[in-house]
């Protein structure tokens, strides 16, 4: 009898199922990854739980004041301002000179700078006035004045921006966080076109290596992770 030619695929022996099913292999792989990834994830969660508080500010201030670096000292002075209750108030006040100040419980973003710098022995009211007195036309001519005004000049951000650029170090604007140091002054442009300012400080607790800011954005002096929240239009170091 003539054999019939087989033209289909070559018959294969029936494969034995693996002793360990695929789901078991996936489970073991997941456990392996979790074992090595868990410490990193746990550290991340713990870090994110560190938020600004009065106690953490007190600890950060103490730590910064142990440093001899001027930027750390200024950052400590800025953080100390967060422990004061301040209502946002941009009104014009008649104040003394030098070392004049508006009522303690009132202020704007610029007043955070003025009071923080006074915490390290620098009176911006006097320094801005002296520079404007000698170089008035080099400052923004936005208020129709014929000369400097010791009551308000140091509280106006365009004046402070010009002062820091003329008398301090103007650092290139960047959105790279590592380019910023404790005590640096930052200016932002807000969505409504207004200019805002703050001082670079460390973050709270285990986030001490991060770059946070002290600012008054309308709700009092705050310690916040807001460096990159808005367009940065100015970056200065003064007093270092």
C-alpha cells in the first residue's frame, strides 16, 4: 500500500506545562522589585509628608544660624518673618528715616525683603534712598516724582530690582533649582502682569536640601515650595 504523504506541519510532542505558572513568576518578579524599590518609595513618601510648620521653621532657623554664610543668615531672618502675623497692605505710609517701617502687622512682598535684610543689619530704606538720591534718573520713572521719597521708594519692587542690579550680583534667570542659593532674592511676573518677590530658603524637615521661598502673596508671610510657580524675571544676590 502506497503511504500517504503528510503535507501539514511537522507534528510536535505535547509540551509539558511549567511547574511554576506564569502568574507565579510575575508575583515573584513583583516581590523582587518591591523589595529593592520600597526603601526609595518610603523615603519619598516621608519627604512629601514634611510640610511647613512653626516647629519646623524654628528648627530650620536654628540650623541656619549656626552657619557663617551670609545667605544662610538672611534665609534665617526671612524664615523668622513667617512667625509674624501680617495683613497685606500696600498703602502709602509716612515713616521715619532711617530704619523706618510701616505698622508691624501690615506689609507687602517688598516689606518681607526690607524686614529680612534688617534682620542681618542691612537697612534697604537707607541704602536705596542714598543710591536714588545720587542716581535718581537711573531708577524707574513710574510715579511722576522729581526726587526720591524715603517713605516708599524701598517698598517699590521696580526700585528694588534696579538697586540690586546696580549694587549686588545679578544672576542669570534660570528654572534650574540648583542655580539658587539661600538668601537669593527672586522676582516673578504673575499671570496678571504684576511683579512679585521672595527670598530663597531651605525646605522643612527632610526637605532641607530643597529650595523654597518666603513671600507674601496676599495671605501673610508664607514659607512655600513656590520657586517655579511663576515666570522668574529677576535673580539677585546682595550683601554676600
